[in-house]
């Protein structure tokens, strides 16, 4: 007698398969819920607004002289016998810098002084003769021709005297030029003369920084150049010599066509250890300027770029690079974000591009306890 095969194992296998699929589907749903929960970060947001904050324009450039004065010899062909100043020395206007050999000039001066004395004596004699000739002519004892001759000789003597005096003045001027003096007060930054050198006229021997005044040729981007004005205060700094107070002297009217930079010349109040040619940075206080401000806590740095996370559609965030204009403990003025944009504040540091966030109200700061009353002391 044949028996029917049992269907129990088949039913058990089907049941196990159904339970497995249900478990797998439940696991996928749980994983999806877990993934969705992980992608929703709780944050607070703030609205970017326009406000006026004290702003500082940062610029850099080279330290230069306010005015460089070259010093040379007016008279040439003389030998320098003494050099009386050197580089790095501060000199006063009129102070001797170089003495040159003036022996020949002094001899010429003595000779011309004698020539002037002889011309003066001759002029006096001719003047006396003219006076007597006029008297005799008036009495009828001297002809008009003789009087005219006396007048001519007196004029010739006066002309000779003037020529001798002019030659004497020229020699005195050349003798004075044998000593090269500082035309202005200032700091000597270069010297190119040595003792024993034959000095040519017009050749530069020294270069002075007039009054020792230095300034920073600060290069300012054209986008900020209109904020800088003459008279604004500034702080000039260098990694080598520290800081110095300054003030904007002038803003040049030209912008470089290639670099798009303008120049603001900042005069240093006390140059200190600054020297021409050094590199310096300046922070120019341009006063309160209207700008878009966001909470300082919302400004982050990603890949060395400052930026904020802006809340968009479906609560997704995107990183928006910005340029920081001014910063305080509470607020930062930026360029690159429009007024009214919603930026993430709390939780921004944990976000990535395109994350979905959940916006909550910012946590209120805990109230500070009231101070205990002071204890009274016995009088």
C-alpha cells in the first residue's frame, strides 16, 4: 500500500522564507529611518542684516622716504680732503658734510681782493679829476672836450671796480662751495664719496631722507580704495621691528591697470626702527561703514576659505564663501552674502554641503544670579 508524502517540511520552508523576507524588509526600513535621522542635524539660524560697524582696511607695501634729497657738489674738479658724515647719521640743515681742497681758491681770493682795492683807488682818483674838471669848465678854463674825457675815464674806472668786485664775489662763492653742506635736515641713507676723491660737479655724493620722515606705500584694492581718506589714522606693523602709529597723508588718484591696486601713502609719526625698503602692513581705520553682518559664530573656514552655511529650500544647506570685512566678538561684517539670507549659527561646524537640517530656536543664555548684598560693617 502506497503512502502520501508528508507536506510538513515544505510548509516549514515556505514559512521560514516569508519570515526572512519580513525581517529583511523591516531591517531595511529601520536602516532607512536611522539614515534619515542621521542626516537631519539640529541647528539654529540667524538672518543676515545690514548695519554700520567700525571697519578696518588692511593693506601692505614698502616703506619709503617721504622725500629723498640728493646732495652733490656745485663746483667740480676739487679733491675731497675730509668726509664729515656717514650713512645712518642724522644731520641738520647747513651742517658740513665734505671739505674739499680750497688752497688755489684762497690764493685767487687774495689776488682779487687786491684788485678790488686798486680799482677802488683808481675810481676815487677819477672821481676827483672829474669834479675838478667840472669846476674849471664852469669857470671857462677847461674845454668841453676835456670835460667829456674826464667823465669817460671816471665811468671806466667805476666799471673796472664793478668787474673786480664781481670776480671777488664769484671766488668767494666757489670758496664757500668747497664745503658741501646739508641742504635740508635729514637722515643719510647713502654715501658715495671718499677722502681723496676728485669730485665732479653735479655727481651725487649723499642721499638724505628729508627730516627723517618715512611713509608706507600701502597698496589698497580698488574695491576698498574709496573708503580711504587723507587724515585717517592707521597702525603700521612689521614682523621685524614691531608697530608704529601713522596717518594717511594722501591717496593717489591712479589705480594700476594690471593689479587693480591703488596706493595710500601713510606717514609714520615716529619711524623708530623702520627703514626704507622694508615690508610693512597697515590697518587703516576707515570708520563706520554699512555692510551685511552675520553672527561671528556662523563664520567658518573650509579649505582656508571663510564662509557661512546658508539655509535653502527643503532645509538643505550650502556653504557660501565670504570675505570678512570687520569682526567683533558678536558680529562680523562680510561680503558675499545678501541681506535677508538665513545662515546657520549653532551646529554649523558639524555640517557638510547639502545636509538637511532641523531648525530650532536658539537656546537662551542662563540668567546670572543676583549678587549677594554686601555685609554691613560696624561703625
